[in-house]
C-alpha cells in the first residue's frame, strides 16, 4: 500500500516523509523531482512561475512513475502485484486527487493520506528559519516554536560554535551571541522562504486549494498527525501509520 503526504508549507512534511521512508522501507518520491525531469513542463510552467493544469501535472507525474518502473508488475490470483512508495508534493488539488485515483491497475495509487497538522502561524515561523548548508546540502532550522501546546525546537549543528555536522572544519561564530543572524558564509536560504509575499501566497494556496483534498479522502484512510514536539514526535506518527495500515487490512504490508 502506498502513501501520500499532505501538509502546509513549512510543516516538515518532507522531513517526516524521509523518516517514514526509512522506517517503512519505502522509497520517497517527490513531485518536484518528477516535474523538473520533464523539460517541456519546466520550460512552460516552472521557469515561468506558473501552476500547471491538473491534467498536465497528473500526466507528467504518472508518466515519470510508469517509466521509472513504478507500474503494476503482474496480475496474480490476489490481484495486481504492485510496488509501494511514499509520494510527497502530489496531489495538490482535488482535481489531481481524482485523476490519481484512476491510476489502477497500471500504477498502484496511494490509498493512505498522512496529514501533518501544524498551525499555519508556526509553519510561517519555521519557513523563516529554514537554511541549507551550501557545502553538504544538509538542512537546518533556526526557528524555535513554543506556545504551550507545540514545542518545536530549532534544528541546527550540535557543536556550540556551529560547525556543520557534515562538513568538518567549517566554523562560524556562536549563532545566539551574534544576534541570531541568517547570513553566515555557509548558509543558503530558499528565495521563497525569505520573501513574505511568496510565503503568504504558498500558505493561501494550501488553505484554499490543497487542504480541500482532505474532504475527499475517506476518514479511515487519513492519518492526522500533530507534531507536538517536532521530530521527537516521529515515533507517534510511525505507530499511527502502522496501526492504520493494519486496521484497513494491510497486515502483510510489512
């Protein structure tokens, strides 16, 4: 059984996807990788900052998956033998979700939705603090969130002098003493994280379009996860997913 991830930008969806991928021994497929692999789609939509029509986005994702070997393998007495996976970044609209459900039997469509339920205001804070090491591409987050319910600590290199954990010898001054700056030599920030208008637009798109997918998915196939302690809560998500798979008759999934 395959899974798709849903959550606001800045909710940590991609990070939880990677952790689930490792825990469940399922590959994580990202829509951004699939769409960028299509030169025509890239030229027509991505480079122009345009959202592709539902049918074009869906067909691009589906074609990529089929060509990369994610189609059904063979028909057995119990049905189609298929490969399972975790999908991040697709579907993003109700229309795309409806098209995705029609993939079977050529491709096994995701039948479990993992919803990362983090308040929008906290997502915006986390997006502001997201940075990447330009040397090793490790991703950190310099923003703290604590409101009495959610406690999401910053995620950054463990050494006090802020060496990048994955690149020895790269040193910056202690972050807090320097006034919580974001301009260290090793740090890269995504343009869409540092531009308030872009952040607001991404959040609005999620609330008005993407989140409505939840209304279309059967409740028993939704895992609603609140990351109360950030990554420390991953064990809770892991158990929730496994229990939900068992509840709907997928005990042999593991």
